C-alpha cells in the first residue's frame, strides 16, 4: 500500500466537503476525528474505533447523531464502515484515500495521486517590504554633487575658484554623504574658507573644566 500524503489527502477531502451540499458541520468534525486517529495509526488500511473517544474528539454528544453521520460518510464514499455487533469487539472503518474523480467536482476514489515534488512557494516567506527597508537602511546615500557644480556655486557667490576645488576635494576625502553641501560651503566661506571638524567631547568634559576652574579660584572669594 502506498504511503498517504497527509496534506494532499486532507486538502482533497476539504475541497470535496466544500463542493458537497449534503455535508454538515457534524460530518466534518467526525471525519476529522477519524482522520486524526488514522494519522496516529500511521495510515493503516483499517482502523478499530472507540466510539466514546471519537465522539469526544468530534464534539458529538448524541449516539444517534454519531451513527447517522457515520452512515452518511459511508454512503457518500468518504469511508467504509464495518459495524461490530459484538460487545467486546470494536467496529472498524477504512478511510478512503481521496482525490477528485476525473471530470467531476464531487465524489472520491480509492487511488490517491501523491505529490512527488515540493511545490514552489507562491509567496515570499519574508515580506518584500522588510527586504526593502533593510536594504534602504544599510544603503548610504551617494554624493550628489560634482566638481563643476561646486565651481558654479562658488562663482555665483563671487568666491575664489581655487577655494571651490579645495572644498570639493575636502568633502570627497572625508566621504561626507550629504545633499546639503551648499550650506556647508557657506559655512566654509564664512570661516575664511576653512573647514574644521567638530571636536569630540566626552559627557563629563564640562564637569572636568569646572573642577579645573574651581581649583584656581581664590578660597577667600564668596560663593
């Protein structure tokens, strides 16, 4: 006996339930209870069933409802029911290995077409939005100005052309990524065409400077 493909079997039966107007909620829960037992028994050809356990799993409280739904599933071909009228012997069922019959939308047959390949995923496992966000986060903006643009800007402001070349070379050497280079250029011109990087200070630098000033303070001076 060929192995049963869990996903193919369950998907096929659920699809047939959807297309079968006779199926009610009780039929579905009862079938799923049997299917759970079938899977636990490694898809044995026949199963000995415990009615009380199956009713509990199927959320069916009435024996009459249980037997009616079971006979329906048998009559409609979803399984084969072999009732036992012996008190010490349990009834048996044979689950039908399901796939849609050729040319029909309902009904099942005992030959299941097993999937011999792993289907390609129909969607990305990770949202493309996350990929784009991560990519944009790691991607640094490019320098969007060139030497000629800098020279033209300096010329419009009547600044020396040589300073434009120096400014462009300096920004390029520092690999600053900014689209606001005109503002930096204005600061450059205001400081007599000198650019100084800001001094790095520690969080306690101000406190240290205060201690130094207090050290030289005249103790006689009032606070």
